[in-house]
């Protein structure tokens, strides 16, 4: 099974481990992620904040290229890209005037977009196309005994809730459970990680990340599994800063869920980008029975 | 008298109302019933000068500068929790985006707010390459807002580099000229 794949900017460097592990997991399941050639930025929250129409227009270039190549679907792993790209298609289809204007902008580059490409999250593909049973069949070393908080984050199911509950998503828990791990109770699983606020309002950002870590620890998690580059980096890269600010002692590995899944499939660690994690993961993964 | 002085001019008021109407379902915000579900749901409301509900009320009453110079809209992290909960079906996050766009066009920012700087820096980078360069984004952002912050965040930057997670170089995508054409076209259309 082949899917057109949109990695997104974060997947090039800061979250390249998500790119590596998603591709490795897909391959093990017989799924090919074929990268959209010469993709550009999805528009993202930052661009949308100051130039919304322009951000929609450049995002539409990706969708137009996908459509022109005959695709009806495109897979994203970054929850931010997933929501942003879908927003463009949705608004174009709801508002004919916007569709006309975006196409006017695209025409300058010889492109046209009819609004037929649905962007799907890789987690959606795993759960609903490949299926939990197929995932289970590929588990060679179940993550027995690993207590992981399934942190879905916000953009994966809001605002559209295409494949999971908008306020209490559970698909990530299902995947972790299929991999043999214990998905701990995590009531803040759909709460915002702070996004770009970690950079622009550090006080606020640190507090948000601290509350998430605290909640994960409270209900017994030894690690957190994420499905979004921004969630991963906010929770992982700022732990030492959180510790010095709040007097806490967090040292919690933060995984991309595909890294854990790949581990359960017994794929080589290098293919899962595990060495790119800032907080060492060896100990916790060695403890898996 | 004081109240009148604080209210925005008719022209600014009209301009904002028009800008808000231009977004999808752009008049729906006017149906706000002031229930406070948005602020009660918002993870950053505790740090806001005015809650989202209060921002709606301020705009309705014509206090545009007051609303836009508050830190509120720039503390919206776009998590859409208010949007999915609003009993009137107002897409609040979209309204926040519309307000951020309007604030940028009219140069109405809260004092010392760095979020608009980050957003503009991001736009410049995408317009330059077609993709983001995280290293360049953070470097340029700190140079503009707080050079000392660059020094303070250097250890994290180096740590990310050591883990092959950060690069200071970015190449233009092949279709860079296409991006430029799309951007120039939107400018000529008067859109932003």
C-alpha cells in the first residue's frame, strides 16, 4: 500500500527521529510513504497569525501538486501540518469565494486546486487502514511492563475530530496497548503543550509543560509518547529548565509513538532515531520484559 | 468623557469589523452570549490581561486598541479547545487569527510582546526558502528581541546540534520561484 507523504519542516531536523521511525514502522507494515516532491511549508500557526490568506495560498501549493498527481489523500505525521493543511481544503470547500481567490493566487505559479485532497494523520492510517490487528501481528518484542502516557496533544483531533475524540482521544492509547505497553491514565492527554509560547512567553510555556509532566508522573507513567514534533520538543528539551524553575526532578524520556512501535516491532534503534532523543531512553527500554 | 477617550475611532472600528467579516463565518462572533466557556477552557487564560470572552465584549463596545494591546490574542496557542466547546459554534481560534492579522497590519501590539516578532520572522524565512529553518528562526528572533536570550539558549542549541536535530543552513526548495509568484500574486490581490 502506497501513500503520498508530507513530512513538514520540523521533520527535516528537530524531529527527524519522527521521520525515521514513521518510515521504518510503515515499511515493516508493508506501507510505503512516498514523499511529495518539493513540498513547502504548510503555513503553520506562525504564518497564519500575520498573513492568513497568504499562508493558505502557499499551503495550497502542496495540495495542488498532490491533486495534479492524481492523489485523493496525503499522509502527514506532524499534527500541526495535518490540521493546517486540512483547514485550507475545508475552508475552500465551504467558501467558494475563498476557493476562487486561492486559485487565482495559485494560477501565478501555473497551479490549480479543486479541494479534493484529504490529509490524514499517520496514526489514523495505522489504526483505521492498516488496523490494530496487523499492528499486533508485527509485534515481535512486546513492550511488556512499559508504562507510557499517551499524549495526543491538541492539533491531532481539534478542531475537526476526523478520526478521534476532540477532547479525550484514545487512538494513541490503542496503538501503545497493541505494542504491549501499558497506557497509563492521562487526563491531560489533549491539552496544549504551549506550542510556540515556549519561545515567546517562556513563563507560560514552562508552566504548561510542567503540568503535563506532573500529570504523567502522578498516574505512574515512566515515559510519554507523543504524535507531534512541537509536543515532543517542548516536553523533552525544556525539562532541565523546568526542574531548575520549579524545583522538580523530571528525567522522563519523551518518545514519538512511532519509536515505541518500532521498538515493539524489533526494528534497529538507528532506524528509529533513538540516539537523537535528548533524554536517554536505553535504561527504560532495556527494562522492558 | 474618559470612556469616550478610550473608545477607538469610528474608522478603526469599522475597519476591524470589516476585516473580521472577511474570514469564513466572519459575523458569527457577534452572537457571543458571554458565557465564558472559552476562557474557562483556555489553558493560558490565567495569564491573559482579558479573557477571550472579555476581548469579544471590548470589541463589541468599540475598545479596539484596548483589546489589541492586551496580551490576550498573542497568548492564544491555537489549541482550538474554545472552538470545539463554544455553545454558539463560534470559531474562536479563527477570530484570534483574524485579530492577530489585523493587529499586524495596523501595528497595534501589546508592549514588550515578542510573539508578533516570532511570527514575522517565521514569515520572512518561509518567503526566503519555502521551508522553515529552525536554527535561523530562533537566532533571528533572539537577535531582534533579546540578544542575551540567544546566549542563554546556546547550550540547548548545541545539544540539539550534537543530536543532529538542528542545522543553521537551509536550502531553497526547487519551486522557490513558484512560492514567490504565489506570494506576489496575493499581494497584488490586496490579500495578506
